[in-house]
C-alpha cells in the first residue's frame, strides 16, 4: 500500500487533461492539520472531520492546539488555531509527528505550520486571505503562493472565501455570516479528498442550528460546495481511501479525555452506590469535566462551581465527610491553591479525588498547551509528611478506567488520590470501546451506621487491618458523634493529641496506608517487540500521555536495529510491587517525559538506579522522532 506522500509526489503533480476520469488511491494512514485564525472555526472543522472518521471506523488520534487569548490578534501567528488528526487503517498511537496535508486559511497559518509539513505534502491555501495586509502582518515580503518557496510541496490554491460567498449568494445571510461558513467549504474539500461521507455532518448541522433554517441551509450548502469543488477541480486529480481499521468486536464512540473522566466518575458513583459531588473552579484545560458532569444529575451526580479553588476543594471534602464521594478538578495553578485543603483531607483521612489536568507552567504559563509539569507538586506540594495516592491516565480512552480507579483507591483507603492527565489527553480524542458494565467491579464505600456494641464508644480512627482505612460515620448519627479537623489525632479514639510519639506514629500510619495500596494495584507488564529474540538491555519508560509516542519510538528503534523494552507507569504512588525488580534487569534506562525529569527524579530517589532523561518542555507532545533521536544519541 502506497504512503500518502509517495502518491502526492507523483500522482498529484501530474498534469491531467480536462474531463479525464478521476482516480482513487488506497493509503494506510494520513495526518491532516487544519489551521487558521481563532475565529475561523478550525476546532469545529477538525472535530467534524474526526467524528466522521470515527464513524467510518478508522483508528485515530487528535491534537487540538489553540492560543490562550480569547480573541488573539487576527491574522497574526500568535492567533493561529490548529487541529491535527492522524487516522489509519491500522492501530494509531499518536496524533502524528508531521502533517501530510495542511489546510492553511491565511498566511499566519502557513507561517506557523510550514516547518512541520512533510516534504511532498499537500497545502490547501485560501488564496482570498493572502492579501498584502495579511502577508505583512506575518513578515512575508511577497506572497509565498506565487514564488518558488513552496516548490517541495503540492500547493492547491483555492479562493475559499469567494467560492463560499458564491455558493451563498442567493441566501439572506449577511456578508459576515457568509464569511463564517468558509470552514465548511474547507471541510467539504477534505471530505472529498479522503472519501468521507457528508451525512453525519449534515445531521449535526441540523441539530446545532435547530430552528434556524437559514443557517442550516447555508452550512449544508457550503459543505456540499466544497465537496463538489474537490470532485470537479483539476487541482486534485485523485482522492484517497483509508479503509476501516481492524478492531475488537463491540460498540465504539469517539471520546476526549475530559469526557472519559466524566463518564468514569459517573460509573464510579454507581459502582460505589453513592452520590457524588464535583466541586470545582473553572480552569483551562479542566473546565470541560464540570460541563460534562453537569449533564448527569439523574445519576445522583451534583456539580458545584465554587468562587475559588480553595472553596471548591473544601466543599469536596465536606461532601466526603457527609458520606458522599468528593471530587475536585483543576490544573497546576489550582493544585497550588488547594494544597492546604488537600492536607486537611489527608489528616482527617477522608476520601478525596483530585483531578489535575496539567498544562505548561509555572504561574499562568502556557494555559492552553500541554506539559507533565505537576508530578512533584502532586507528590510533595504540601506541608508536613503528606503522602497521597497518584495515578496517571495514558490516553483519552484510558481516562474512563483511571477515574474509576482513583475513586476506588480514595474511597477504600480513606485518602486523597490524584488523577493526573494533561492538555493533550484532555482535549485529544480517540475511539473508545464501551465496556461491559458487568465487568466493572463494585467499589466498597462502607460507612458505619451504628455501633457494634452499645456499651462501647465509637472510635473513628479504628482501622481495617488490610488497608489501614479508618472507620467512617456520617455526621448527626446518634451514638456516632466524633470530631475531625486539621489538628493531629490520637490513633483509634480520634481525640486531639499533641503527643510527639503519637504524631510520629500517625505520620507513619498515613504513609503505610498509601503503601498498602500496592497490594490492590496491578503489577507492571513489560512491552517488547515481537521481533526481539530475547530481552533487551535497554528500557524506555514513561507516564501519562507519552505512551503513544514512546510505543511508536520503540517500534521505530527496532526497525533500525536497536531493541528497547517499554514500561509505562500508571500507578506512581505507590509504584507497583514488581517495579524495582524490573528496573534492576536493565543496563540502560531512559525516562521520557514532558518536563525536565520529574519521574526520573522520583525513580532515582526511590530505587537508587541511574536513569537517562529524555525530556521535552515546549507545550507540545513528543514527536516519535524526538524520542528516537534522544535515545540514539545517549546510547
């Protein structure tokens, strides 16, 4: 099967005679990037292409990428918004290193993305936006579409704005409303180019603009106009077929990480047979968790938008004290503000799930970009000895399972548990196989409702010998009255205690309780190349959203004759029981992460083994090639 770039270099560059029949070529995979101004609708365009691609049955991964400003200066590189999708007839692990096709709605989009486009790739440019004013804004002395600077690409010049207005000339829409529809024209071209059906998008348009017939007709008309342009223009003599990817039997849907967390929390509440409260304060890129969970009131899910991060965390703790599952969601700056309240949950030994959707820092940093910047903050960012559980989702779909796991560990061990994701996982999407509900294990949220013996006092810090979780009773139950708070407690009785020996005892108990989670989490499985004759002496490991890039890097290195085994850490505190044994089996250990070496620091400090750092901290996910080259250089 030919690769897209090979065909683009040959077939697309051939001169065809007018009226000659168009052909179709089958390809395995392709990466498209839609790019334009923040107001050009690139996120919507990419989202509609993604949904249609998921319905067709391709495997896929996406990367939305947009500026932090609500409305960045129009026509500038700082204001460029992009959406990349990698789809294939085989398994997909990442959103793609470099695009095969770039849809550049203006010169700024071309300037910002040209360095990434593969040589021989296709650039679809909206020529109407390449005005002298727009060219000057980004520093082009002359129009790059008209000189020889783009000779190594196949440039398809389309007056998208003009053709959109022409398609809508008989409508009653204003010029501004017509201009807003141009993203549908671009979408129509790419739908034809990659043999996508229009029906799902037409259905979506009718639902989104229900009751607004003029807008429904305009968007559908523009979408079809773009599709027919691709069908009839000589600029695109062929289109491409990416067949359905093989997949396990079942029902699939396209899902983002934030959506998967929301559904995982709903499922966890049902498995625990308990109400749930998400108390949060809006923050990029975690806000969608609040928006999504607000839809599930029928499942005893309550959402509360607090006045600030501190209030949100305290409200979640209050919910847990009252016998409800307390959850709070945020990003790095919010974790900093919540830290004192997290310690309150820790010392009172109440369940609390903290969802940290990481972004670039420090301070406000890069609020719409991705980074794995908060691991050490989650582990140590509180006063005193303050151990908490930490788990990390490795993909958008994996967020569903990890949300359930975070609730399970928090509830059954009466402890704060961090669920770490990041902007790439939160906003990116992939196909998700809906689980069989009967396969999901119940969560034991056992609350004390009465005394075992009326002659005995209730002891709130009496513990389960297996988990060390303390007994919990909700307030206002006769005979089960007790106090909690931020002062140190006496073991068993829960009375306030300033005794130094008791404080050391309680500090060690709280740490031991977190370590006991190790018996309730799975051991690590090593991923190896099927072509390898034996175990490699090289190991690359990571956590969170680096999973896909590391997996493809391992495969790429094997193709180049370098065998590397792979471990992905999903439980970080505590580490799985067999982790140390596995580490000691390798001569060279590489830790790939989107920070300056935080997991590497934890591994070296915990196990006293030497590791090699593979790092990136640019607000963008790893490219496969970046991991490959860093490992090769260090080997």
